[in-house]
C-alpha cells in the first residue's frame, strides 16, 4: 500500500500512521485503554477480570481475563486494524450484541504504546504471545500462559509527546480509569472484578454480587441502604435498576449510570429523562444518583454513531421516553425524601483528627478518596438573609390536632417552624412547605377540571418580542385548557382574558413571561402534561407565603395539616427541602453523649 511511486503529492498513508490517527479518536487517555481492554475481555466471555494500573494507567494497564483466549492465527491479527472476530458484514451492524465490533481498538492502542498480549485457548497446551511497540508488530511466539488472555499496555503515548503532554495528574487519570471500571462492573453483573493500583487493591467485586451489593461496596452503605428499585417491562423493552433519594444528588454525574444492553453509556437524552423524573423533588442544578439498565432490541438503537460507543441514537424516542419517565417518576416518589439534619451537625461532632468524616465503621471506605469532596453546607447564612428576626415564639393554639400529628410549634424569625417528633425534632421552612401545598392543590384542581377561571372585563396587555408572541401562539389552545386564556392583540402584544382564580391578581404578566421564556428555550415543544406542570410550578411560587411573612396560629395549623395529607411534602416544587429532621441520635452525637 505504501509503494506509491512517481512525483504526485497525494499518497496513501502507511498503516502505522493511519492507526496513530485513528488512535486519536479511540484512545484519549489511560481510561480509554482500560475500557477497550475490559470490553474485549468481556466479549471473550470472561467471568473474572483482574485490572492492574500504574500511575493512573499511564505507565501500565494490564487486563487479565479467563475468557476464550486466542489461537496463534487470531493472535497474529489482533493488532491489525479492522481485524475483528465480531462483525463480518455491514448488515451485522444492526444486530450488535458484543461490546466491540470495529476492530480498531488494539491496532490504535498498539500504535501509541508498548503493548503485549499473552493468551491460551481452552484445550491447548501451549500459549502464545505477541508484541506491538508503537505500531511495530512482532511475531507470534510460544509462551507459557494460563487459560485466557492478558493484555498489557505500557507507556501510553511514549511515541506521541504531544498527546502525552495532555495527560493529567495521576490522581485525575486514575479517577477516570476507575470511573470506567465502576460503570463496567455495575453493568456486568455476573463478572468478578479485581482492581489494583500501584500494587495496592482499589476494590474487588465477587462474581455473585448483585447490583445493590456492588453499589454498597463501591459507594458505601449509606447510599446503598437508601436506594429504591425500579423494574418495568413493556414488550421487548425492559428497565431495571436502583434510584437514590433526591438528597443524594450531586453537582456531577459520577453516580449516575445508565447501561444499555449491558453497555455503559452517557446519553444526554437519558440523562434528561432522569432529571425530569426528579423534577419537583430535586434542586434542578443537581444530578440525581441512579444506576439503571435499559434493554431494548439491538435493532432499536444505533450504537455506531461514535467510535467510543458511549452515545447512541434511539430509533423510537417518542414512545420510549414517556415509558421510562413514568416508571422513573413512580420510583422517585417511593424514595425517602426526608432531609436528615445529622449531616449538618457532623462538623460539631467530636472526631479526633478530622472534621468531615469519610469512612463508616465496619464498612470498607468508598473508593474515591481521591475525589474532591464537596464542602459541607455552610451553616447560619441561608441564601436571602433574613430580615431582623422576631424573637422565637411558641404558637399557642397548636395543641395536638384531630389526627394527633401536630404538637406544639415554635415559630422562629417568621420563617421556620420547629416541632417535636417522636424521635427528635423537625425544622420546617414554612415558605417552602407552603409552596408544595399550593402546588399540589393547584395540580389536583387542574386534573379534576375543577379549576375556577377568573375572567377580566378589561384584559391586561403584555408586551413581548415578536418571536415570543410567535412561540406563544402555538400554545394558546393548550394554555386555555389549563385556565390561562390569552389572545393575540398585535404583533408584539398579548391580552390576558382569564387566569385561574387561585392565582394572585397581579401574577398574570409575570406568569406569561415565565411561560414564554420556558417555551422559548425548550428544545422541543412540551406536551400538555409538561406545560401544565410548568405553569402550576410557577403559580405555586407566586401564591406562596414569602419568607418573613408572619403566620397566624390557625394558618400554621392548617398548613401543617394540609402538608400531612400529601404524599410528598419533603421538598418544595423546586426540590429544596421543606423539612430538616434531627433525630435523638443526631442530638446525642452533637452533645457528645455518644
Ligand atoms: P474489536 O473488539 O472491535 O473486535 P479489538 O481491536 O478491540 O477489536 O480486538 C480485535 C480482536 O482481537 C477481537 O475481535 C478479538 O477477536 C480479539 N481479542 C482482543 N482481546 C481479546 C481477549 N481479551 N480475549 C480474546 N480475544 C481477544
Ligand atoms: Mg474491542
């Protein structure tokens, strides 16, 4: 191929150079090597994987498996590009069941590192090995080897200084490699994993361990115990996994894992679906924690859109997503949404040698000690500082109610309600709780078709941009169904003819602007359900008691009673907590009684 003669300027690149270029797509960093080698091992039917890393994987990645192994002829082709045992025809692409299929990974890796494979097939007495040093392929030679395959990749990018310069600190590369391994280990139940770094063990997962046990080993008991299972099936589509309560949500997605037909993937559409499922229970800037497997027929999904196969395209999104969303949403509703106050007290608890505890006693510490921990929430400076607080007052009228649920309540700074529970105390943010109560009321009224609409004799006029009017126009019938009656009045003017009576009078213009803004930056048109939800959401805020409003004892009572009747009263519709709970055990720890 390289024997081009003559003086022309165009020439076919030598295979070695082609591989190095392809390596730019497939091999970004040590974590990519970890991923490709492990996927190959899994494709070979491995039941046990040992992964050894040095310097985060930059110096060494070695993956040893007990899979099928290779004979000498196959081994000779393993480092050759577009050599694969997994795909023969383009037609096969529609039915891919293996993790790899492009036959690119080993050729790419071998072109930018010092790689070596040692392997032995079942039933054969001798093993074989081959080396690929920066694209210089050696011969297949006999070698003693246990059953299975061991692929070793040393000195990644040793011959591509520009790429090597982009590698980050060991801790960062290790973090990425471990992220890949965790995702694979949670996707591939039924396979055991042993992971070592610089000679020390990072984690091991026995083959028999199920998803919950694996999450517990990797991320600790506190999370594992709070998880709620999801399991639904419709035709050939199946969703199963575990979801965490909203309070475990994080600023990053490192604990949000999707697996599609056993393959870990980071798909923006699935991530958005999950975010949507938590809406109203989760701070929208935080990422829910979940471990979810989705099985669809291979023909229903295109995995060949990206060389690392971490993004996919679903062929029938319109039917798939409503199905996922309703299953996820139901599961989120089953989580325990209470906000424990014990965490807030932790900094005051007496702990020799450290303030912010990491490991729990009797439990292997979660593996990501390397990770930057989030700072503990600051106490004493809530956002939107309070006006000069009124002295705390005991609300007199609040003796136990008919249900016996509401005892004495202390109102603090016209904002917080403190009350006794059976096992401790609870602090309620009255504003947040009132938002939730109003939200649920409005939603119930809308659903029941019992929403009263207040019509205006003289419609209020709202000025908008032309583009906004245009966006709004499409939604007028849908908005009318939910009690918001608007009419176009001019190219940049909209008239408000009617609004739900529950809404404060002056809320109209603001509400319309919010709706327009939401419609304008949404990527696609929301369905009536979503629109309703959004509107109800905004209305709840407009209606609510603002922080600083004094509540009469009777109002406090009816607020707490109304909340007690709800299914979900632990967060406001925006996902902020409405209640923080301190158990007696928390208090004992805070006062060093235990
Ligand atoms: P792909 O996985 O896309 O087929 P790779 O370059 O990753 O391409 O691997 C090339 C081929 O080498 C595979 O198709 C497979 O036949 C063989 N191979 C690689 N790793 C292993 C392994 N651990 N055990 C058995 N065979 C392997
Ligand atoms: Mg592969």
